[in-house]
C-alpha cells in the first residue's frame, strides 16, 4: 500500500512539474519580446542641401506694426532695414545716448510719462497766413500825386488889363520887323507849368506786396520722455519706421482731431481736471465718426466733453479708395488717449 502511495506522489510531482514548465514556456513566448532590446536600424547617410542665400536678408516686417509719428526733420528717402514701426514717413533709428535696454527705441533723458515722445516742442494750430497788401510808401505817393489841372476860366475873366506900350525908337524898328515877337497864345493854348510836366512824365510804379505771414500746419505739444532702448546708432532720437498709406492717413486723422482738442482745451483750461481719457471711435469711408464712446476717464466730465467734441467737429478727410479695401468693413478703428498734466 505504501509503495502505491509513493508512485502516486511521484506521478503527481511529474504532472505538476510539466505544468509549471508549460506555463513558463508560454510566458517567455508571449512576453519575451518586451524585455528584449530592439535591433539597431540601418543608419542612413547624412544628406546636405546647399541653398544660395541673398546677399542682403529680406527686411523683417511685423504683421501689425505699431504706429509712430515721424517728424519732418527726421524723414529719410530710404527705408530702414528693420521696419519696426509704421509711420507717415520713413525714418532710420538713432539714439542720443548709448544703449541701456533691449527695446527697439532710442535711449534718452526726459520726464516720466505714460506716452513716448522723442522731442520737446509746443503745440501750434493751423493758420492760413496773411494776404498780400500794397506797400505803405507807394500808397502815400499815390495819394500825394498832384491833381489834374482844372479847365481855365473864360477869356474875359482871365485876360489881364492891357498896359500902355512905349513905341520903339527908329533904330529898333528894323529888329522888330525881322524878329517879331511870338504871338500871345490864348488862355486855352497855354503850356502846362514845369511842375505839371514833371509830375505827368514820371512813370507809375507797380505796388510792391508787403511781407506776408506764412501759413503753418498743426503740431501737437510734446515733452521728451525718459526711454531706455537698444538703438546703437548715434544721432537725434528716432526709430526704424516705414511710411505707408495707412500710416499717412492715421497722421491726417490725428492732426484733424488734435487741432480741435487744443482749441477747446485752451478755452476751458480753468475747468479741466487732471487725468487721462481714452476715447474710441470708427472712421467710415467718408471721414465721418461712428461708434464714438469714452472707454475710460479719470479726469472730470468737462475734460471728457472736450475730447468727445474734438472728435465730433474734426474735419477728417475721406479714406483713400485703395486703402478702404485693406480695412475691415471699410472703416478705420482709432483709439486716442488725452492727458491733462499739472503745471
């Protein structure tokens, strides 16, 4: 009996051993590839492509460059290599001081302001200038010109009373016959006096115009602000800007609104509070202001009213036809910031 039990134990151990080997073999077949490192792929030879590059790289033009007004004294005929700003005219960047920052702006000293101004000058409103006037000296000469001789009176009133004439002696009688005296002319045939002859023979000179007062265009008031930029070229403060049709039209819109703003600001200066007002509007194809609104205002209501009135009464020129096609809905959106500082 005991031998049979031993045989059963040995048979059961063999069956269990076979089962364990089968499980181990199946596991190696199913999951062995996960632990096996991948075979190295065939390395392809490195390929080099030679491309001919232009001598001068193409200028970098931002998609929507910010607008920066260019003064007439800083305009240039050539465009800058880096067109960083959009403007009414071309200008090339220059700085008064060495670079002190990374911004594409010149370094300069000035006041701490929110706005960015490169120069300092007072504002001026547009004027038409004076009309030419005649010279004052020529006017006096014309007024002092002698009057034309009046028509003489009748012979009865103008003839003098005849005086008795002494008869000539016989020795003088022959001379009187050979050279008789000229006949006395009638009063109507009298020669003009020398003074009248000189006055009438002087040619009249054309009046010379007085020096006229030249017309002037609008100029906004600016105070040079403190800037830390990265421009390295030395010269008067300027930026890399390119003149575009849109930039020139923005300048015209700014001048039209700004000239009216200074006009009303001077009239109501005593009623204006200190602060900044941000005004937003749209300009249509005819130059009319649409969707006018005050975005923010930390000054008083009088100041905001002046800003709105300057938009409403500005004589904005129509948008050029070739520019309308590039604007969304054929309208130009503008945002203007007006600031009143303490003296």
